[in-house]
């Protein structure tokens, strides 16, 4: 059970400080080597400096977990309303990561709403289906994706016009690239 503070009425006195970490936006799954960040929404009762700390740990395939390690921190000027902060997340190793973000402020009257946790999976290479009418597109697309993708290519020309079309065939791909193609030639 997760419990969070609900703002019903302003019970914070003028000389008190209340800060809360309202939300964390992130991708649940990302490919190795892609840019990766989380966006955090902080609310403060008045303008003040807070520290946003970010921790991570690995969740192994057998369900065991490593200890949280601090990835970094940033000092944020919360403007007395809503403040958005972006922090980079690593995406250089295939793993499942649990992240914990927390805000720290010595005068905060309630720390119960200062932490958010979330899980993200960094997956191996993207599997790409390339269907093209020009053979030179294969090398061009391979160059665009680099080593971050496994590319299955189908060059449609002459009698060679069979491509995956069923759901069972297409479900194996993460992305589809169609290039320089007259679809009337596909069977």
C-alpha cells in the first residue's frame, strides 16, 4: 500500500515550509545507449532551495536486489509553486533498475511525501524490420542505428517481394522502417 499526502486545505502556517515530490515521469523501458531521463515535479509552500537526490539499485532476474547507490543530486530553487526538474538516468547496461528520488530540506514539516520510487528496464538491442525498394537503404539504416539494433532487411525487387505480414511475424519487431517502396509490389 502506498500512501501519499492529499492537499485538501492550506494548513501550512506562513512561517512553515512544506515541500513534496508530486510526480516522477520516466520511460518504463528503454534501449541501451538511448538518451534517458526522468522528470520530477516538486511543490513548495514558498520559494526555497531544496536538494533532489537520486539513487538506484539493480533488480536481478531472480528477484534479488542490490543496495541503493547514490547516482547524484541537484540543488533546486523551488519557486513556491510547482517546479519541474530533469535528471539523467543511465542506459548503458541491460538490467532492471529501481530508482528512488527524494527531496531534502531541513525545515520541511512533513517528510512523508518527499520520496518517489519507480522501476525501469534497460533492454538490449532494438529489433528493426526494414522493408525497402533500394538495396543501398540497408547500409544507410544500419548506419543510423549503429550497434544499438538488430536489423532484418527485405529488399523488394523483381520476384523477391515476400515480407513478414502476419501478427505472429510482426510481433517480434520493436520498430518498422519502410523506405523507397511501392507497396503494390508486396505480397
